[in-house]
């Protein structure tokens, strides 16, 4: 094993880049703007320039670099040779990211994974699931991302849809449409956007119930803060949200049976007011042999993606 590796977490606005030792120490991290103009033609050249520039700055030669791992916001079908479509990267078409980036890096080893799966890999390597062979991570942000690791390997599936936890149907009767075109997806209730949408609906349906959020421009965090402070309507929303999420985790437990569930993203910072009812609801739905599976907060925050990208390179 060579001494260093780079991890990249490619997002729609910026890419996070990290220089690591192959033992997993993060030496330096920085951000590179994601240029989505002209169908993202400059995305990979800019990332290659960032890596090569850092190597020059640090006096590192290619024989000291194990490779570059990259997490991308789209479905990935194979962790080495990957045709992908990333709708939120300015119409980036199907392309073999690993081969194309490797070419720009003079033949350096490049491996690619879906960003949510890669974040889970980071958590199992150096984060809240360290030492586990299997873990399922749910990231609650604008949407709901998921990563499933079994026996140290990412489950990306036959169609790249492995880990699409946000689109598990938890409400067959929903009429509102999810971003994916279905109805009743977990993401519609448990994402930050979903919590706000559902809270607004509760306020409309209960015009006579006093609520500290009424008439304010609130975010998901405010709903959890209000519930913690004893607001009955906000508590009702948290009950519903944790019930939906607990149900989804119990469904996943019946197929993947992980050692631990991790919850990441902005909403996970709510702490006990989220995790306590979530754990209770999970237990009511879970099959008895996996009823005690812990549900923990992810610990690497925004760095999970770059850790996991390096883990792709240094091997599971
Ligand atoms: Zn959906």
C-alpha cells in the first residue's frame, strides 16, 4: 500500500476534496466549485487539476499515491467501471467517471461510488459504525439518502438502486407526488423538506390549536426545537415522522439486518427528541431478532463522503 490517497465528494455546487494517509488520517481538505456549465464538461478536469495541484504543492509523486476515490450524486452500477447519469450536475450524461478521471490523472487508479453509499462506507471505516462489518446509513437532508454496507461492501444493486431508502413507500394512500414520481415515499415525510411540508399541513388542518411555529417561516430544526420545548402540534409531527422512519428502518432490517443504523444529515442533529421516539417506533415494527439494533447519529458529518471515497481506494 502506498502512503497517500485522495477522496472526493462531488456535489452539485462544490466538490469536497481530501488528502489522506492510506491509514485513514485526514491531512488536508478543501473545496472546488462544481462548474455545471456546458453540461459539466469541466467538472472532471477541474478535479484532476485540484489533485495534481495539491501533489505539486506537497512535493508528492505518483508512486506515493494509492489512488483517488470519488463519490458522485447519482446511481453507480459497479464500483470500478461506471456509466452514470447525474441529473443535478448540469446534464452530465452517462460517462465512465473512473476511466475518464484516471485518464486526466495520467493513469492513476480511480474508483467511484454513489455519494450516499460512499458516506456510509466512511462511517463504517472511521465514524460511528467503526469496527462494524455491516451498517445502514440514512441521511436526512433536502432529500433522504441511503447507504447499505454488508460484510464491508456497498450494496449498489443490479440497477444502482441499492440504498435508495428515501423511496421506500411508507404511505400507500398519499396523493402528493415525490420527486421520483411515486407517491408516499419516505423522503416525503422524513427529509428536512418533508418535515416542513408535513408540519405546514398539520397547522392547516388544526387552525385552532396554538403552536409557536404558526405564522413563522420555520425550518425542520425549528419543528424539533418546538417539540422539545413542549409544543403539542410540533410533537405530533415528530411522532409521525419518527413512525414513518422507524417503519422504513424495520423494513430494511428484515432484508439487510445491519449491526447498526446510522442517521446523518442536518435533521439528525436534533438529538434525543428524534432518536428516542425513532428507536421506540423502530422496535414496534422490527422483527424480534433485530429489535435491539442500535440507531445512532453518524459522526463524520460532511466529511463522511471524503473518508468513504478513500475507503473505496484502500479496500474493504
Ligand atoms: Zn420517491
